[in-house]
C-alpha cells in the first residue's frame, strides 16, 4: 500500500511538472484606420494567452508615448484570445495620439507595439475620405478633384513600404535588372488604367490607377510637404489645400536584389514614360522623388523597383 501511495505521488508530481508556467499574454496592435477629427478605429489581436485566461483586453491611448491602462485613457473589448477592434472617440482634432493594445491575465498586463496617428483638423470631415474596392482614399482638395490612396500597393498601413515594381510591371520580383524588365527599351504610351501594365489597376481593381506625370506634379505644386515619422518610419506628410493629408514612406528603391536609400528617400512611379527626343525615350519613366526638404517629378530607368501610390477619381 505504501508503494502504491508513492507511485501516485510521483504521477502527481509529473503531471504538475508538465503544466506550463503561466506568463503574460501576447497582444498585437495591428493598425489604426478610419481616422477622423475626433475618432479612430484600432485593430488588435491576442495571439497567445500565456497559459492563463485573458480576463480583459482592449486599447489605451494618450498624447504622450507609451500609454498604459494606469496612466492613459483606455477602452475594454472583452476577454480571451483572437482579433478585436476598438472604436476610440472623444479625441481632439489635429492632434497626434499614441495607442497600444493591451491584454491582462493572472500574471499581469502586456502591451502591443505602439502606433501613432494624427486626427484630422476641423475641415476634414468624413466626405474627404472613403473606400473603393477595399482600399482607402483621401480627398486632398486638389484642383483636379483626384483622390489619393492612403497606402502603397502591397501595404496594409500608410507607413508600410509595400511592394516594389519595375515600371510597367504588375508583380514584385526577387531581382530587378535590365534583362528581366519587360518594358525597358520598348516604345510605350501612358499606362494609367491599363491593367496589363498598371500595377494599381491590376492589383486593386475598381477605379484605382497609377497617377500620370501631370497628376504627380499637381501633388507637388499644390500641397505642403512635411518630413516626419509615423511609427518610426521616415517619410513625407503631404497636406492638401483642404487640410487633409496622406503619408508617403521613404521606401527607397530596388536594384538587383538590394534595397537602397530606404529611410531617406522615397520614389513612386507615375504612369508616364519619359518623352524626350533622345534615346532614353524607351528606357526611362517619370516618378515622384522626395526626401527631407525636397520633392519633384523626375525620370529614371524603368528596370529598377519602386513603389506605387494609386489614385482614383
């Protein structure tokens, strides 16, 4: 009998030792969307409960960095693991906010990556923004009435670089060379809206297309450009005549298999091939070029990989 008790005790010890030690949950602040002058939607996810039930989860936000549920405003969003969203309202217009997801279990409270966003000013009502084919746009109040996308093709957030495309190609690739460019050396007309060559139209559909050289020049001529950071990513805040804005990340460009000048320079393809009278006519295309204190429309070799920021009517 004594031996049986010993065996049972040993089994109990083994079972206890197999129970994982609880730790804080893992939570993600995925993105901030639908920003207005006084509200924003925060998308989050609890991916791991840390072997202890998540009793509460939500978001916290403040005008200072590193908000916590003890020091900042917060909003709960139920319990457990999985995706959740919070509609944060009562915000001040034209203000920078910092937001983090949080999740609490018996071990303590953990926080997701901090995201920052700028609320719109009083002139930026909901009619200045919208969505087409699942992608958001902002009406900057430009003379043409064109609306600019809030993200690059292939990006989920405004600060994400997104995909890189050789000019006139609709898919990213591992290497960008003269030899594998399908338009380098070819006589081409403007490709805006042509799904065979336009990366915006091909990937996003709807009425999305690449901007022409003239439409990029309008963005340069009629907007204020402010070099800034969004969630640690350098780029240009482009403020339209009506006070609405978009963010263009300094995503650099790709040659061969390498990425260069990211963090200091941004390059976005236009739909317009270079139209001079020399031999470069068939080898270059116009693009938007910007960095700290400089923005213009220039031309460059079609073979390199650059980002695409779509527009729509």
